[in-house]
C-alpha cells in the first residue's frame, strides 16, 4: 500500500450532496475521512486505506465503514 499525501499532488474541492443522494463514483471523486483526514480515490486501483481504516479499497472498489464520517471531493492535478 502506498502512503502518498494526495494533497501534494491534487487540489481538492468539496462536493455538495443532496440528502439521500448516492455517493458519486468516478476517477475525479475522492473521499476524505473526517476522523483522520486520509484521502482515498472513489475507485482505487491500487490498495489504499486511510490511517484509521474507515476508508479502504483496491481493484476499483472502496469500502466505507461509516459513511457519515466522510467528505466527497473532486481532485485536479496541481
């Protein structure tokens, strides 16, 4: 698992979601854990996990323990 600080590579902007709207999925969407501030892509192709384990994934799928403890963001290269 690579421990990269994605904030050094991308500029992130929060996404406003409507209540009961499903989480967006795609290469431009990232999830930030509100507990540990770790960032994981919404479709991680390499193993990725936030430090506290709330967000983890690989092979294009992400697992979320507590969806109330995440922020959806878009990321663009700096």
